[in-house]
C-alpha cells in the first residue's frame, strides 16, 4: 500500500506466512506493519485489512511495529486467494481528531430529534454547498388538485430521522438534492392518484403502491415524521400531450405490491472507477463494508448487492466472497465490476428491481416520453438528480399554477408544496435524453460536474 497524504504516520507493511503443525495443517498469515514519524501528538490512523471472506482493523497511536494475524480461514479458497493476491490494506480517516469529527458528523443524522435535523442540514451545507434558505409561511401549500396531471413528478427530500439520515448520505454521494420521488396519475374518471416505490404497507414492507391523492397527501401531513420537503415538477405541455395514460396505468397495476428496488440501489450511483466516491470512500471501503454486512446480515446482503453482482458476472447464487474471488480469476477487479451498468430487463428472485425513481422513469418509458431513445436507456442507472435534470418539465413560469410558490419572494421554476426550507434542484430541466444516458457519469462533491454525454 502506498502512503496517503491523509495518513498520520509513514506506513510500511509486509506479509509473513507461517505454517502451524496442527491436525488440519492450518496456515497462519501475519501482516507486519510499521508506522513512524507521526505528524502530531493527536495522530491516530485506522487501517483496515481485508480478504474477500473477512475484515479486521487496527488503530495505530504509537510509532512502532504492529502485527495483525489471520489465524483461521473461512474456506481453502480464501487461503489460495491471499497466497496469490495478498491482503488488501487501506487507510480510513486520518487523525484522532479527524476520526472523532467524522463520527460526530454522521452519528446524529439518523436521530429523530431537532439535533438530528440540524445535523442533516449542517452535513449537506458542509459537504454539498446546500443553502436551506427559510421560506415565508405557510410551509404547506393550499393545492388545487385540478392543476395536477398524469406524469407530474414529485421530488421529496427528508431531513430528519432514519430516512432523513439515509437520504442525506444518498444525496452526498450522488449529488441529488432530493432523496425520494413519486408520480401523479389520473384515472379514466379523472381521479388523481400517486404512484410510489418505497411506500410502507401495513406489514411494514417498502413496496410499490398507487394511492388516491387525498390519502397520500394526508399521510404526508399527519404520519410522516421526517419533515419532508416536496416539490411538484409539472410535465411540459408537449410531453403531457404525448403521455399515454393507458400504458402508464398498465405499468402501475403490474407493479402494485412488488418490493422496492434495493437490489440495484447503489449501482445507479457508481458509474466510474474513481470519480463517484467522496473521500474517504472508495471501492475498497465499499467492498469491506459489504464483507462485514455479509457476515452480520447475510440475507440483507443478498438482497442489497449479491444478486446484482451475480448479474454482472453472469453467475448465479455466488456469495460475496465467491464473487470477489471469481472477479479476480477473470482478471478484473471489484471496482470494475461495480461500474457495469444495470439492465432494466434483469429479473431478480422477487421480480424486477425498481427504486423510487426507476419506477417513475420506467412509467415514462411506457408512456412514450423517451421516444426513440427508450430502448437504449437503462432507467435503473438514473439517480433522482438524473431524473429532475431531464428536459421533461415546464419551462415557462407563466404556465405554472397560480398557487405555485404562493407568498414566496423567490419564484422557483417548479412548485414547492411543502417544507420550511426552499428546495434547490441544480441543473433542473436541462438535459435531453440520449442513448446510454447516465451510465458513465462522475459525481464528486461539491460541484458534481458531469462529463458530456456520460
């Protein structure tokens, strides 16, 4: 491992293999690390040592030699892998103060308190440059539902509690200024509904549901404790005229009750080898987090990424360690595997994997909004930012509903209908769809610059 500019110490390592004469001929590997020349008295480096089957770590406070031992192997394949490839070693947040600061930044994000809400706002201001300007009251708009139409997009941002914390991290890594989404639909009798992937049903499951607007809106106002902020993004009249409601409803009904698309959630974020990971993240950190999670909650690991990784390899039922070994056997790497684009027609054990935004964009596909590009676009590769930057929405503020942004001294190009803070959607409504859109895009904070036609 090369020395990182973030490190407190100068770090060198070598591996020593020792044979233990036991009945099962167990082989022990020691990683001998030497750290020296600390930058300051507060120095503390956290190094993670990982194989495809297990992860361990060590904190280094003192300049001296340190030893990490791997005394047992999960399988023979693990020993063969380490013998040929070695143990992966990488540096986490440098410095005692830096480590404590990082923990202090992240821990309160998930608490359902005023402290937690302020922590989410502070994190997004610090790491994304978000402003969170306070809007004039009322913070809930008196909506005329007659002005809402099929295909209108609902961008949702939660800033408190478990989902608020999760969305904050999602926003940070993707550059999205919203963390959830839903879509409006009118039926043949003119009744307004909301389609949403990720709605919590009576069993506590996150599924795809289509609810009457009144029921959905009442739930937002009375049951949601995440302090959600919501913006209505009306479709452009030209696209509204093209929107095939019959096809959209057929898709919505065929998706009803199916699970939220956890399988491919991280893959809409990761498109490149090294331009999607805000420091201190990288593909090695992702692999190690997956390894730890695989040991703690194997069923959840299979749902979150194992099936998707098998799809990328063209294999079936390989566990994460086997996936990592198979990737190396093919002369590839885990960071390359993560960048393989998701395919909309992949079917998982519980059906197609459809996140909140993929559900909406697949409906747009079925309704004819992507036109001739539809067959060459994988909507499961889109983040929420990728959705609201599509040039699908109203671009003439004079055609927005009269109640839109009522009372606000800043006229947004969309209608914020809930929330204390003004919602920002950078690059809103700016990109025409094109083949293979959003399959190779960088997303590094704080500017989240994207390359042309990525």
